[in-house]
């Protein structure tokens, strides 16, 4: 045995013994293996389902071990409130990533930044542009793209699954960069998703051996080939996402940029002191995460309409009473469509497309329920477990929008009175700043789909529940369903409207970005 391998083994055993001694006072945890902890069990299925199963055995506050590192899991609305709200100053940081992950990100990704001034700076800019009155600036894009959805569903109803992706991607691109996708087969959203998945595969907790055995960071370069891989990924993501930021930045300098998120972002005087990589990171976050959640939510809506037709029918009855057959639902109708609003809230809960909030971390050591929580500990909010907890939601497996119509809070959830109805956008101070925009996108497209179409199972029967791997969401595998106009009058209305349908004049075709991405792909194949 070489001296280096022997040293690694000795260091591993020493680290294990030290960690084992430090486990005293931690909350209950499932049995694991020496050095590996619970890593083997974590590979046996979807993480949120494994953690939900453990919560039924060990309670709503337990721990597990990823290698030698303890991870704390929170699985009830009451514990969410106590830790992420009442103790938000302690529990709203991010885990200190390994040196490998920092090599990949360059510490420029705001979602992964620890709590502090750099994160607050980014949060302030994002909140100012994605909430309040600023959200109205995006309404023309959401309005137009939702009308295109109706036209495409009428002409090619079998493409509903792709159409959900086109809608969300085009709205997101329009808002961020002032450009839109003209058809559901545009390859740019696909490439964005591929690069997003590749990036997250390189920064997800546990992907690097040094995440579990941090002492390996001190090995010499010759014995740490993973460093080259991290450096390669860093260069790749900065290069790819710079395609989008650099073009907008150049147009902004010339005074010809469209009025969009990035143009207003570049107008902010504080942004001038950000690095190029920081600004590119903002583009990457919004283009990737912003689209994925809305795509998944719309696709899950079609599944809900198949399996719970009574909910869709009740929403249609409300729309018929408020809107009627001679016009589409509009923004001003939203306050008068409480069941449609409740349907969107229930979709967030029932589908739980983001089943685990991005991991939090403690800024200081704490004691909760008599258990020790070390400084810098990783703390996970299992939102899926809460959304499917019968103590908070009666019959959680059922799609019941009416559960959100009793004083605006779920049934059997008195302890949640100070919280939101669901946790689809995260918890505490780290909740997604774009949730107003996301909910607006869902309202306008889902209300109009319900106004115009009946959704039912395909002739082959209801779809099985099949998902595809995704680092950010629970993404459904493509399935079939029947999408038919509710009446001949609806059919004629959509056809007539399509004749004069033109995009907002400030939008350009996203084909220019398609060319940039194609050239980038070609250069990276050489």
C-alpha cells in the first residue's frame, strides 16, 4: 500500500471518529454505515420521498448523515415557522459549499450565497424588479403568449405538453431579454435546460467526494483530478450564459435595449459595481429556474384536470359566470375568480414541483427542542412532506382547491395562520422573489385554457405517473390527453382573434439568440 493511500485511510478513520463523537445531542436519525453515513439509502429513490418516509419514523425534526456530515430535516409547517420565520436570522443562510463547488460557481450564484451583504444586495435588486408595480410591466408578454397558447391548442391540441414549455420559456425570455420564441420546437429552451442540468449536476450537495470528506481538499493536484473537472464546468457556464448577458449589455450601452428586466437591471446604479460574472449569474438563475417551475406547473395542471375533473368544471363555472363566452379572462377579472386563484394555490401544493427548498444553513449554533444544531449546519425544508401531511391538509392526495377558500388558509391548519398557504416558493427570507410574476403567468394562461377547453383522458386512458430526472423540479414525462374546444363559439372566437394577433412591438425574435447558441455549440464541439 502506498503511503498516500495509507494516509487517506488513516485520515478517514480519524474524521469518522471525530464526527461520531460530535453526534451527541443531535436529533434522531436513521442507522447508517461507518464513514458513509446514510449515503447508500439516499441513492434508493427520490430524495424528497426518502426524507418523507424517514419523517414518519423519526418525526418532523430529524437528522441523517451524508458521509460524515450531519444534515437536519424539517418536515412540518409548525417547525418551518419556528425555525425559518421566528429564528430566521439563524436559519436563513446557505451551506458553505466545498472548494469544488466554489470552483464551479465562482461564488457568483445568488441562490447559493450565504446570508450577508452580497446576498442582500442581490435580493434587493431582484425584489425591486420582480414584485409590486414592476410586475405589471410583464403583463403584455404574459397576455400575448397565453393567447398564442389558445391558438396552438386549437390547431394542434396534441402538442399541449410542448406548448406548456413554449409558453413558460417565451414569457420568461420576453421578460428577461425582450425576445420571444415563435414555436414549441425552438431548440434554445432545450439547450438552456441541458446547460442548467449540467451545471446543477456539478454543484448539487454530495456530487463531489470532497463534499463528504472535506480533508480530501488538501490532497496535491496530482491526486485530485476532480479539480480540473470543476474548472472546466466553471469556464463552460460562464461562457454559455454570457451569450445572453453580453448581447443585452451591448444593446444597453448603445441605448437600443428593449424595456425588459435586464435593461432595468443594468439601469440600477448599484449593479455597476458588480462583476461581469455576478451579472451573468443573475441571467443564468432567472432563465433556468424561472422557466422550469412554470413549465412543470402547467404540465401538472393538465394531469390534475384529467384526474380531478370536478375541480376543472367548478373553475369553468366560475369563469362562465364572471367572464361569459364573449371575451377572455383578463387581469381585472382576477379578484373576482377566487376559485381559479384557489386552484392555482392547490396546484402548487398538490404537484409540489419543487419538493425540497434549496438547503438552508445556520449562522450560529442553536438548540431546538433540546437538540443541538451546530453553526454552519445544513438544514433542509421538506416542503413535499408538509404539502402531503394529513394533519395540515385533509386528504392530501386529492386535488381540492376549495381547501383554500376557508379564510384563505387550509383546513386543519390553525397553526399555519402566520404562514402562506403553501411553500412552493421556499421558506423564510430565502423564498423566491419572483413568485408574484410566476403566479401571474399561471393565472392568465390557466384561466384562459379553462375558459376555452375541456381536458380529459386520451382514448388510451389516464396517464400513469412517470417523471423524468431534473435537478430543480419534479418534471412529468410526456403524456397524452384530450384537449377540445368547449363550444363552436369558442372555436370561432379563438380563430378570429388569431387573425389580428401580433406580439408586443418591443419584442424581437429569439432566433438571434438561437444563432448565438448554435455558434457556441459548434465552437465547443471542436
